[in-house]
């Protein structure tokens, strides 16, 4: 099992962040674009075993870590809302 833990973190935090944005498109295409842009801006954290998943999650449970990811999500939301990739 090879897993980038940042995918789960970005999934969860994007859903929470989008609640605060009433005036943007939240279709699956735009949400996927927001997540992809965010994931390309942050370092991946790959693990191969359950033990690594637990260790990494504990290390990431800081408010600064979450704040940094939410900041990147906000920037990605701005990019996608100004340039949606659908009709």
C-alpha cells in the first residue's frame, strides 16, 4: 500500500473550506481542480504501512499545519473560481 496522506487531508479540509464560499461553483470538476492545485503546491507525505499512517497523522495534527493547508486551499479556490475549466 502506497498512500499520499495529503490527499485525505486536502479532501477533508477542502470540504470544510468550501462551506465558507457561497458564490463559487462547487461542481465535481471545480472541486477536483481545487484539490489538484492544492496538492501540487504542498509536499506529499507518502507512507507504506498502517504504522506510518498513524505516525504521520499525529505529527500533522497541529493548528499551524492545518492553517497552512487551508491557506493553500483558499488560494486554489481563487484560481479556480476565476478560471473554471467547464462550460
